[in-house]
């Protein structure tokens, strides 16, 4: 079962918001925050220093299914703080239920986001969880519901809303302010949908809890392609496989579809139609929104917004606007000028993690809540489902179910199977 939050139990999550524990409230009054980390891979190593840049934040526990990685996490934190402030914890449940903690940082593979994020939320812990938020639409809804029930601050790690020179902020802002006229079409240049895991068996090394790494996923022999041995310096290829992720489509789509949803002011909603290509290709799927805007999987840049009067292209190293749709047209920098008068101005955060920490202290929502992260992950998952079924689908974003023709096939894929595990 999915530890107190199996797919079967998703509908029974609490509906009343829980208060932040008294010990946590006392620390908040003093500005001190203590976190535990679940999953110490390359992403944790990239962001832990951003937490520790705040002198009033401490990482006091690290848990990982690879013993060497957990020890490395503890070593790095203690080395940064020049004190023995952090310890290794064997079981993630001990992290999320530690009454001394204010929050939990979830930096596991995607198929392991739901369990610790839900448990931490319902125990009154604030949560920073990496993207994509969930493996399935059912999981994402359960995470968002738990965050709401727990009354906590939850930040999904879609950091393009806060970082990269605010280029994505400016693009989304310009679209919402009508700088390119009426939005007609968006293209999203990300990878392909996932495939089923077919990796060969390898001997299981000591120091790796393989059953723990698999978690809810089907039992299969060990592969270092999925779980690298020891401390590593690469993004592991579990991202390619359906059992653990939704492919390159979701891995970067959780960033770029996120910006598209933001630019359309659709953080609490989603598309109405999912139309895969008729020729069975793994790119070119179209989403149609209720306002007629089309969003297409595939394009020349990470995000390209086409309006009735101009175009905006944005990626992590690229932002430009021009009149019309001809990419050879000269730049029209005025389309990206700072907002004036009554125009919308989106936040310019110092960093995504700083926004999360400020949200905790200020008692407000951060820029990418669990609900927002769920809605973005849903777009990725709808895309995967569309390619898998290969037929046009109608999506009810309020009920979060397919309707009409082919609905039964689509609704059968809203949740993934959950293996019984420790």
C-alpha cells in the first residue's frame, strides 16, 4: 500500500485544515526553521546550499535509500555549518513525523514524491517538493488535497517562476498583459513520452535498499541506470521510464508547460481537449483550452507564444519578442518592457527557495503551490495518456476526469498501480 495514502485511500484524505504544530509555531516566531531531506541525489546537492544560505535555516536530517548518499548529505551539511547539526535517518517516515521539524524537502525520483509529501503535509510540515509533482493525476490530486488539509506552505520546484533572470516571468507577464494581442497558440519544445523499463539485471551492491528505491513501482531486478551506485554527478535515466517518471516530456514539461499554464492564468485549471497526432508520432499532440487557445507539444524553443499581434519566445538562455510570426523579424523589445499603469506585474523573487522560506514566515502561499504543481503535472500526464491511447480525448478539468468518446480508456490511466512495500 502507498503508506497511508494509497490510490484506494485518496478519497478519504482529511478535509479540515490542520494547525501547524505548537513547536513549529514557536520556532516560526523566532524566524528559525528546521528541515529534513528525503532523497539525497544530484538535485538535493544542487539546492541544499540555497536553504543554508539563510542563517536561520538548518537541515537537521537526511534520508536516502543509498547509504553512501545519505552519509554524503550529512557530511556536506555539517561541513557547511562547521558543526554537527545534521544526522542520517534510515527511514523517511522518521523524517516526516519528527515533531522537531518545520519542513521536509522531497528530492526523490518522481514515483517517490507522493508518499513523503502527503505524510509531511498531513503532519503539519511545510514541503518543498521537486517537479514533476506526481507520477499520476490521482497522486497529484492527493498531494494537493493533503497540502490544503494540512494547512501548510507547499512549494513545487518549478523554479522558472522565480529564477533564470526572470525571463519566464517577463514572458508570462507580457502575454497576460496582452502585449502580443489575443493569444492564439503556444508551442512547447520538450522531449518524448516515456517507455516501459526493459533494462537488464545487475548484481545488487551492498548499501542500497533496492526495495525502498522501487517503492510503489513494480518489483524488478536492480539496475544502476535507475539507481546509480554511491554518490554520482549525473541525472539518472529513470526519467525515461514510465514506472518512475513520464519521460522527457514531463521532466522538462513540468517547467515549460508550467510557464504556459501561468501565462494563460490557468494555474487552477487545464485544457479541454487532448488531440494526439493521427499518424502515431510522439510529438505534435495538441491541447485545446476552453478559450480556443491551442498548445502543442513540440516547437523551436522551450516556450513560444503566438498572439494576434506578435510572438514571444523564451527559454533558459533566450528571450525575445517580435511582431507577427516570422522568426526573422526584428526584435520588438517594447513588447517585453516593464509593466505600466494597471498592467499586471508578476513577482520577481530572489530565488525559488527564498520565496518558499518567505512564504512560511509571512503566512502566505509561495509562487508554485501544490495545486499549481498538480495542474502542471496533469498537463504532462494528459499528454502521455493522449499518446498512449492515440485517440482524441475530452478532459473535464473541474472533475478531473475524461468524458465522452474514449473516456473509459483515459480514466483507466488516471492512477498507477501501487505495489505493496515497506
